[in-house]
């Protein structure tokens, strides 16, 4: 359970696990999920997958330590040295052969195996590539590793080298998103996420308005036309029966 101080710190910036979402990359989060967490303090629902990951994290960390010989310690939230809005909370900090680096831990269902490349490479889903890049940037480390337990019996370790160009692009994108949406308290643009479906369902009661996009206006017009045709058909049927 996070303390009030930890929750407040996380609200003050975009975390490594949130960065891919605000950059528009595939993620289990949506930009609105992140916005709601920062602006309104909405905490993400604790799903079965999240609980499973927390329970198995220690076991995967132990497997990693036994396989590599690395010493592990837990790590709190770290803020980027030059950006107040970029944060990282590595699952562990690992030390091996005199080098200390962030370690990210994942538990992966068997059907998702194809998303991961050969051990020792950096071939992981994009959102995790961004996540470890942010961790290296915030912690000031030149390497990071990701330990993925796939299908419950296949431990794969992936290694990443710091990429300053990638890091700069992430930082620029995250800071722009923060200025445009969090500072102004403006919800990010509508997308197809479940978070926006929930948000839109509550808009009238919350008194929030959003600017209609061209696509939204076209959809509304099609809906009005469909309703008009249904009404006309019903009236025609009523007259035919009378």
C-alpha cells in the first residue's frame, strides 16, 4: 500500500510505466487514464492481472538473482535530474560486477510469447522499451535489464543500452503532454479507450464539455439521420395499418 506521500509524488509527474500512453504508443493505459490519475487523483482499478504481477514479482526477482548472481534491492520513486515531470520507480536496482542498474520485472502469459525476442536482446514491446528508457534517464544509468517470466516457466532476461536520442524524444513528448493537458486541466483528445467511454458517459452530470472533432460531428449526423429514418418508417407502418 502506497503512503499519502508516495501517492502525492506520483501525481506530480508522469511515471515510466505511463510514458508510452501519453506518447500515443500501445499501452495497457490510455492517455485519459494517466490524466485522471494526475488531475483528479483517480487510482487505477486493481485487476487480477495486476495482483498476479505483484504476487509473482518477488519470485521472478529471486529467479533472476539466482540465474545472474546479481544483488537486488528495492527502489523508491526517482525524479529525472533535469525534468520535474518525469518519474521512475524501478522494480529493483541490481548490482553485478560493480555495475548498478534498474531491473524491470514482468510476468507474461504464454500467448504473448511472440512479443518477446531472444534473451540478451532489447526486443520487447514498445511500452516496456520506453519504460526502461525512462528508468535509465531518471536513475542516471547507462544500462538496464528486464526479466520476463513467460508462461510460468520461461525466464528471459533482456538488456538495454541508454539511448540519448530516444530519451530526448520521450522527455520532450512527456513535457509537452503535461503542459497541454495537466497544467491546463484539459482532458486529452477522445480516443477509443474504455477510459473515454466511461468519461463520456458521465460528462453531462460532471458539467464537462469537449470540443467535437470532425469525426464526432459526422457520427452524430449519421445517428440523427438513422433516427429520422426509423421514425419515418414507424409512421409509414402506422398509417398502413390504420
